[in-house]
C-alpha cells in the first residue's frame, strides 16, 4: 500500500480541492514543512506531494 505525504497543504488555497487517489493508500498531510523536516516526513512515503517545499536530491537519497 502506498503512503502519500503532502508536505505543505497550507500553501494551497483552502478552496482548492485536493482529490485523493482511488487506489488503496495511507494519507498524511502537514500544514508546512521546514527544510530540516523533509527527510523525516518523506522517510516512509512512497509518494510525496508538494507545492513550495524544495525536494533536493541529497535529501531524497537518505
């Protein structure tokens, strides 16, 4: 089962509907994510969703 993590939900207007996928998954979302939090929040995710958070190769390689 996929674990989907939305790193910065509050950076998208509240009237914007984020539709969740139709396939089985676990969903987690955070209002905002600081650069020092990305690695920990992404650790168990199979899918990351971001609007403003920088996803750097060195962070994702951890």
